[in-house]
């Protein structure tokens, strides 16, 4: 029987009001969390519900309870101050503190037994403490990492919203403070109220004391006062909540006698229909209230406490009720057995670029982990900050921390050493940050304390790649073992119930039936479906409901109707929610029942364009195609699709993508229980190659099968001749895990193996032989069994595909060596998961089994490159070594590897003899390859040059890698931090009109080192950007490295906090108000003769600039002849500071803005394009073009021989590409020999400085060039 779930889609709109700061009854300065989104709702609804046990339904309860009176409760009531961390205030500071102190019998008024909100919150709050974070993200930290006490943390809020705690001992102590889980109680009806009261009374397990519960509602204001007829008269009470899911609070007790006359009839009743809905329920109660505490300090309500009527739990959200009519409770652990840890010291100045994982391999020679354990912390998060935050302190770049790696012991067997890996990934394509692993060790606590220190130290992280360190260690084996060896033979249509058994580990156990899909990556044509457009525009997340022509099976359930989102996913759940902001897309996906080829809150379907979402389907397949962009860039193309099949198969497709900046995204499928999910390892868009296809295959299983958390297996199968593979997963209380696979059959069992191993793997270019293993578990013999093997992959050819087994007796086992064979293509991808179909037919019996054959192949990637000079850039006219770093991410060695580098740019010369021999590259080994490159003067400074690297191994596998490299530092970078002035845009447009290579950004970038000059527009009065200390420090570092900085602004020079960068402009400010409607250049400076009208909205300034020599004024006012702009040449760097916006200046016939821009570039000595000058080795007559003498001090000659009458133009250029002297203005010369001479002077007769100069002689448009050195 199929289990078909009818989806009930409740489209919930949560009204996002701005945060409340000083509303009625809320102390000034108290923040709530950011508004709870529907994504939070979707996540929180995946939490297991706590159900009232049957034997509790008849139990009596006390009339009132107040668990805050116990010593375990955190006191005093605290204030969350200005931090939007109320979710952590309720769940950690109150709820968790109470629950763990109760188990340990420790007082809650001692900082040793109080727990900070910030340790967990700071990993998810965006890095600056600006974002609220829901329970689930931080509860994950409490479950898998623990949390430190206030004492270990150094204070309740120590370090604010940026800080990440450093110190291994503190991290290890935190690991002992954990929860086993979080559960929810639905309180929208009387049974829910009773369930919550029983939890508050005795945890529903007979404990002497009850627990607490966290809930979410609006900020608690507009409180009423309990009347004289009520107990606790004069106390505050909430009669109804506003429709804002903004704030987390904590229920600490109840009182059944609290009362309030809602309908003002002079009575207190629970049996009058107050809301006139014709139903008597909790929403009509006037008697009974919960007591809760808040995080607004003791000055709020009644010393920080308040009542809320039972009615407010049951009223609909938005009509007086709490969010989702749900509260959440924690299951804390008195102790946690942390068996093994990593101690890590990591340095990085851009923590959001870093992810840390742990791995293990049984192969001590391998550089690739067999198993990787991931974490939700240290996971590309924390903003652009040092590892500890607080970027003003150099030491904060380095953090020492601990990771619980006990789950790796799940892969350990007795008596074997293992290779344990620390894995640090850096996602930093723009090379914004630098980092290194300073120290790493493994610490085993299973039998005392044994530390194994990695011999490597101070290992520099691979730029935008993976860095691994390892130790070899033999730990005690994992003693958690599933002892159930097999499942009894079944009889069709007869129910089967089996208790699964295990030993070892630490109870309680949690069992699951593993329904995870098999995932494979391959290539296929993109499905350009366009039959029905179901979404043609979007705002945040547009939805379309689509009925399929078949029932689609997904993780054991069937669905006939799906909801498709413009956000790149299909939602499959009993509740559907819009969503917007998320802090962790992967975490959201794992907790939602979704199919997501490219889930992103940044996707946008623009109406009136060719954007949209399309559907095409029939009874054999359903395909959905997305073509989207982002909100503010409708010209982008983001193309992907998904196909669904009646047998449960899922296929993702990816086509061309154009993206100019990263998006927040993930991809995969999930059943929403954080266990059943498959996430493909794809590069960030647009790096996903066009034609990529990801396949997901479900496992064949009985129609009716369940496994309870306690390990009770129940099966109903109506079909005969069924053979299914059942995989059971077990997790103990310390997060160790074990698995066991059993075959489910009515008689015949069969499998294929290779070299005695059940795990099937084939190397690329190899022929493999497969053994057939057959067992007859039935009561009768079977004759003439025809076995056949098939696969549907062009990379795999089945050579021997049939075998006839004449007979097998009851209970007999037979193994046939090399029953089948297959050949694998040399170009197959590594770790391709190929589904083999193994069929067995005998008389009336017909069995089918699916097996997975994995491929093993090299997987070569270019993990990084660098130019081997101080600035890591190849300059026009220079020759440098380019170091390419190759990594073999595959599982097979690459032998006799060679590399060939090429570029289509005519200005690039590769000087090596090719191919270059790279040799052997083992799995996960890095190899460096050197190429000598020359760039000629035809390449503009800052240009991107494309290269192709071709890697070939000994069996002819070719891997082509394309990359781009900037040649020379880009002349200018415009950073526009106040768009209201338009100044940055004007500067950029002028530079573009002048043909100057430049980049523009409305945000402060993470790196400016590769630019010759920076134009920083800070902003005007009232809309000005305030530079942070870190931004100021970056500008200082840039100048110290020889940069040039133009900065304009009003507030930055005087009103804003003084930063050290301001001292680099060589002036002070003098208070004196004046108007600067006309700005005039200063004589004897590069602005001499220039004047511009200043059309800024407010040309008045309350101060002027006073240059400090050698800085000098370059613009003054006309009416107020005070200095408005200052230039400063410090020798190693140059700066210009102005108190006006260049975007407000107007050109005139005599003073163009381009003139000013060029003069600024000249002052900065910015190198630009050399006007297409190329070096040509020989003249037409075969003689080389060469000046003499060279070097010279007074005069040099350049001989030229013309074979025929020709148009000639000859000139001298400086290294900035400027024409400084005309050797021969464009004219026609007769055939013959000529000598062009130059005395080192400009056209105006001024002596030019010593240095390198270029001469270019155009003969009939063909350039001939050379270098000459002037030394006086």
C-alpha cells in the first residue's frame, strides 16, 4: 500500500515591523531579535513534538508552580542590553542554564554555572552582532559543541557581538555542557496546555522538579494589571500578543487561579464563547496563566517577571497568540563524554573565507580522507574580521580552539592505526585574506589523556583552496556495534516486527532506517522546456502549485502536488512557508523537505524579461526549468532545471550562468530531518560547468517499513520475489554511530563483489571482473537461475553480462568468480556512482537488485597561481615566473603527468619549452609547475588575460583548465560609499571616457592592493559613510605599500572619529564657515588654470583645510579663498583630500573634467595603456631596430632603413604611455636610411628625468619599438 501525503499549504505572512527600542514599558536601549522569518518557521517546525504520555492524562497537577524559585534558575534577571540575542537569552541563558544546573544540582547565581548567549550567537549573527538568530542554529552548537560558562567566557557579554572565544581549555570545558535535543509542545488546545504544565511539573518523567519552556512572540508591552479578584493582584499580565514574531521569552511556571475579565461581564469563566466562533476552547478562557521571565532587566514589569493568560497560548498568531502556538523545551545532559578532540591554532584575517573540517583514512599513505566530519561553526561565517574579531589587535588574527572529533571513531576498528586529518578550506577567489595553521594536535580522552602533535607547524593556507595536516594514531576502537546480523525471511502479506539490537557506546540509542539517495555527477544536455510558464515574476519568493501526472515517491512517501519557488527549489512538506533571510542555507536545506537544484534568496524573476519558471511533464517525467537573475541585475542569466521520475529518480541540470558577484546558495535534496539529505559538491555559480548533471537514485525498499527511534523494525510486504537492501543507522548519546546493512528477501539473496570486497570500485581505463555471490535462504531448491547485469552509462561498458546458475539447494551458498566483466572509460569522473541492475529470473521467480559501482580516477584542479615577484603581478614589458599549483582531488594517482600552458593574447609569450613534465601526483597531493611569461607593452595595465592549462597523464586523460590573470595593477578603483552624491559614478564615467582601465564598487572592498590609485567617495553631510577602524587600517597599509589615495567627503575630515589614515593627507582643519560655489585651481600646481562651478546641494562648509608643508593647496574657493583640497607627496605614496564632491563639479569650454582627472592621474604617476606599442624584432630588411648609444646621457640615435616610400610616424613615450617627444611627426618619407635623434628633452624643451623610455616607429601602420635608458 502506498502512503500518499496530502499537502496542506499554509501560506503564512509574518509582518516584519522595525525593532522596538523605546516602546511603552520597554526600557530604552533594549533590542529584540530581528523579525522571525518564515524560514525560521519552516526550520523550527521540523523539531520533534513532545507528546503527553497516556498514563499522564489522568494525573493530577498542583494549582501553581514557579520554577524560578529553585536555586538552579539563573539569577538575577538580566538585560540583553543592545544585543538582538533574545532567542539565545531564553534558550541558553535561562532555559539551558536551569536544565543543566538541575541535573548537576548547581546554583544559578554563580558565573561558574551560568552560560553566555554570545558564544553560540556570535557564529551566526553576521559577524558584527547585528542579526538575530533563531533557536535551531544555536541549539545545534549546544548539541555538537557545547557552550562555555560565563566564567570561562570571561563575562556574560565579553567582547560583544564580534568575538569568537580563544583558548583550548575553555573550548574543552564547553564541550561538557550540552543538550541531547530540543522538542516542541503545541499549546493551541487544552491537551497542549496540560502537556506544558506536566513538563513544568516533573519533565513528564517523574522528576522531583519540572522544566522551563521558551516561546516566541512580540515584544511584551501594553501589559494589563491583574484585578483584585485574582491571585497576585496588582501584578502585570499579557492579555494578547501583537502580530510580531520578534522576541524570545521563557515560561517558568503557571497559576491556574490567575483571572481576568476579558468581556467585562463581571465574571471569570472558561465556559463562555468569548470570540463568538461557536466553539468553546482555550481561546475562551479567562482563568489560568503562565508565568514568564524576560531579558529586559529587573526594572521591567514585576522585577523582570510577568504573567500571560492561557488564552494567549491558544489564540491564533496575529490575533493575540504566540508564534505557531508552540513552545520549545530542552533535554540537557548532566555530563557528556568527549572522547577525542582536535586542538587547533589557526591564523586568518578574513574568517568568513574559512571552513574547518575533520577527516579520517584507514590508508596511511593516502592524502585524501575516506570520511569527513563537518561542523556548522567555522563554516564560512563571521564576517570580514580577524578570527577572534576586534580587528584593532594583531593578536586577534590567531585563535586557539578545540573541536569534538569523537564521531570519527565511528570509522575505527580495533588494532589499526589511522590517519586523522585537519582540513581547512579557504574560499577566497580575490585573495583578500591570508592565513596559516600554526599548530594542530589530536587529543584522546578515552584512556587518560594522550596527545599526538602534528610535526608540521605554521603551514600557510593554500589560497582559495584546501589545506590539510595530519597525524597517524591508533585509537581505542569504536565499541558501538549493531549485533542484529540478518532479517528473517518474510512471507508475503504477513506483518513482521523485529527489535534491532546493539551493544557498546552510551545509551540512550537512536535508530533510523537509512533512506538516503545515491548521488552521481555526470554531463547531459540542458532541458530547454517551455511548455507552461508557471512563474513570470517574483518579489522575495514567488510560488506556484503544480499537479503532477504521477505520484512522486520521496523518502518513502508519495506526492502528487508540489510547490515550486522562484527561489530555486521545490517545497515538499505539510506546511509551506515563504522565506527571505537565512544565516545558513545548508542548514536550512537539511531541515526542510525540499528538492533544490539552486536554492538562493538572491534569485529574482524579472517581469517583462525572458526570466521565468517553466513546467513540462507527463506520466513518465516532470521537468521544471528556471531562468532567473538577481534583484538589481536583470541582465544576469542563472539557468538550471530539475527532472522528477515515477521511480523516485531526481536529476539536476545546469546551463550557462553569468554572475558578477557571489550569491548565497545551496543545492541538494532533503527529507527535513537533518539525517536524510544529499548535497552535491558543486563550485559556486557561475563556476558550475554548463552541461553538469547531478543524479539522485533512491534505494528499493519494502512498501511498508518503519524503524522507531528505539529500534523497532516493522515491515509489511505484499509482493513475492522481493530483494531489498536495508541499511540501519544507530547513534549513541556521545554522537558515535554505527551502521549495518541487511538483505530483505523471501528466499534468494545475491550480490556482486570484487576481489572479495563488497564495495565495488573500478579505475578509469580499466577492465574489472565481478564475482557473483548467491544464497538460497528459502525452503526449496531453485533451478536454472538466469542472472543478467546491465547499466545505463556511456562511460561503462558491460562486457560479460549474463550467467546461468543451474541450481542452488536450500541453505546453500555459491560464489562464482568473474561471472561478469565491465570496461570503464578513461575519461570518467572520479567517484562516479553508477547504478548496476542485477536481475535474477527462474521459472515464476523474478528478483531485481541494484548495486553501486564507484569509479576511481585522477581529478586534476588548478588550486592557485602566483607571479613570483613582490607584487604578485606580471607587468607590461616584463618577464616573470608564473607558479601554478596543481592538486589531484581524485582517488587515483596521476602518472607521467605533463602540462601545456597557452594564451590567445598576442601580447603574452610563454618562454618554456613545452610540455612541462610534472611527474606523479598522488591523490590530494599538490604539485607546483613553473612557466616563464613575458608581457609586452600592447597590454594595458590592469587587463585580464586568459590562459589555458592542459594536463595530460600517461593513459591520455586530458584536463583543460581555464583561468584569467591580471597584468599590471589596474590604474584606478572608485569606491563610492554615498550613492546620493553621484560622485563616484561621475569619476568612473570620466575615466571610462578617457579609456582608463578602472573598477567601481558601491561597497568598501576586501582588498585594494592591486590598484595604482584609489578614489574614495565618503559622502556628503547627513548621508556620509563613517570609516571603520579596519577600513582605515586597510587604507594605511595600501599607502605604506606605495599606493595613491584620493578621498573626498565632508564629515570625515572633522566631525567623524579621527583615524590614523587622516594624518596621511598633510593638513588640519580650521573652523570657519564659508560657501564654495566656485572652485579655482592653484598656481604652480597641477590644477593651475582650472576652475569649476560646484553644484553640490549644499556648497557651504563649516571649516576649511590648512595644508602642512610639504602638502599644498590645489583648490580654493573664490568668494571664500580658503583651501578646499590638498595634495601631498610623501615620496612613498601620494594623497589628495577634498571637502567637496567631484560629482558636483561642472565642466566648461575651457576647463573639462577630463583635464582634472588626467592631472590627478599624472600627479599619482599612474601607468596606463601604452597605446598598443608592441616590440617587433626586425625591420623589413631583416635588421634589428636598435638605438645607440644605450644607455645615453646627452643624445641617442635610432637608425631606420626604408625599402620603399612609406608613411612614417616616430615618437618617444614614457612608461605611463604618454607621448613626450616627436621624432618625426606623421609624414611620408622616401626609401633610404634615416637617423632619428633624441636628446632627452620634451617637445617643449624641458629636460626629462632619468629612466626608461620607449620609442615607437610606425611604418605604414606597422609598429617597431625599442627601449632606451636615459642616465645623466
